[in-house]
């Protein structure tokens, strides 16, 4: 079986799962800043939250979602785009990008790749490779690409051991394999929820037309305001990565469903084995009961009381045969009762005569109703109404006659 390195960690969260979140009341933030040409102008510089809020027109709650929140967010503000996705926390302006460094992060490799890719995208001006995307959209694409790449890599690391364990369980159900499956199931469930939150964050942004139009920061800085329904470029960009995130979520959901189905099948197999063991125990108990019945006769003769059978030549064989016969009768009776208990039926095994008669009447009535035409059914209803009225008239005449007779009797 594969080792469980990385799967038995209990500190996996819904967000990045690997960075230590600072307290919400921390006053300093450490960040790296890139200019409009993609060159770093500040490396790991520390700023006060109040200074950042004043400089970039941000509210304290915005900085709190970036600094201490573990849930994915993509927030659009009048002059900036705030992103908190997995291992990345960024602030995007029309000519600046701030990457907030995570204290105690274990995603240094992914962050290094993101910084390298971000510099490459920001240094590319309008070209056939990037099209006419403005500065903020190139930075946004670098962030989404890094996030989806990290999700795909993590999915690949989780999927391989899960598929291997599921294939091994098809051949043999082992306790260690079930323990590994439980650990992988927890890891996969956490990953699915994390990928689902990333997809939902992109989906929420796609549903807000005003936020999509407000993401054109370069045009806004030049004095041009976009209409709410004019945001095709950023919508296409977000939809492409939304499809990638949705595909990752679907694959993770399929793996989770496969694990759930396997667990149900394993549970059913274990229940069947447990029932087989219980059935074997009952059979042994029935056999022991039959032998005990036969030994009861031997116990009676073990009291050394005088009787006429001990003086005969057939006494031993007769008593032995009688004991064997009653033992077999007791065993056969017990096994038959056990077989009746084993049978599972959807209806009672025995019905009375009245029940069978009612069943026959019901089935014949259903057959007649099924074969009766609509005209005949209407005619039968009319006849029933006539008979009902005739019965009411007869009862009325009967009541009148009874009243007349009573009157004569009193007279």
C-alpha cells in the first residue's frame, strides 16, 4: 500500500489548506509590488493596514477578507480588484499589482511559478498571443491560471491513490485498505469543497454585470465608463476558467460518488458475511439441541435404576436407535423453522379462505372494469342511480304505511 504522507494531516482547511492565517487584528501586511511593466519595485515590504486602505481607497473589511479569510473571494472595488483564491492574495490596479505574502506558507513553489508567469504576462503588451487585453485582465488571467493549475495538480495527486485503492478493493476487502480509503475520502471531500468554492466565486462574479463592467480599470482611469452589458472580454476570460474549475469539480464529485458506492457495496458484503456466520452459528446450535434431546434418554438410563429393558438383548440397540431418531426429528424441525425464517416475502405466506375469496373477487372485478367500455360504464352508473332512487321511494312508502297503521291502532 502507498504511504500516507500528506493525507493524514488534520490541518487541511477550506481555503489554501497550507498557509497559517494571521490574527485579524494584525496591523502589518507584507506584500510584493509590480509596476506597469511587470518589474518588481518592492519585495516583501511591510505596510500598515491603515496606509494600504488610504492609499488604495479600501475599507477595513476589504483588507480583512484578504488578510484573514479562508474563503475564496473575487471582489471588485471602484479602483481595484481584490482576489483571495487558495494560495494567492492579490490587489490589482490599472497599473499596479500587489501580491500579499502568506506567513508560514508551504506553497512557495506555486507562488514562485505564479510570480514568474505574472511577470511574463505583464511584460507582454498588445500582441497576437495576449490580444488587446488591458493590464488588469492580464494579471487576472495569471491568477486564475495559477489557481486552476494548482487544483489540477492536487486533483492528480489525490485521484491516483483513490483509483488504486478502489481497484484493490474489488479483488480483496482488507482492513488496511478500508482505512486508507477512509483517509483518502476525507482528503478528496476537502478538495472537492475547496474546488467548488473557487468555482462558485467565479460564478458569482459572472452573474454580477455591474462588477464585470467595473473591472475595466484602465478605461476607468482614462475617464471612460463601461455600460453594464458591455463586458464581453472579461466575461469570456472568466467563463474559460470557470469551465476548467467546473470540470475539476465534476471529476472530484465522480470520485467521491465512486467511494460512496464502494463503501455501500463493502458494507453490504460485510453484512452478508455476518449473516452467514450467524446462520452457521444457528445451525450448530440446532445440531447441539438435537444431540441434547438424544442425550436426555441416555441421562435417564444413567441413573442406574432397574427396569426390564436392561435384561433384554435388544435394549442397547433399541434405546440407541430411539435416541438417534428423536435427535434427527429435533434437528429437522429446527432446520425447517430456520428455513422459514430465512425466506423473505413481500406478502404473508398463508391466507385464509375469506382473504382468497376477496382476492378472487377483486381480480375479477378489475378484469371486468378493464374490459368494460365507456358506454357500458355510464349505463351501469345510471342503473345504479335508478336503483338507489327506487329504494328511496320504497322506504318512503313503507314509512307512510307504518304511520297509517299506527294511527288506526291509536283510534
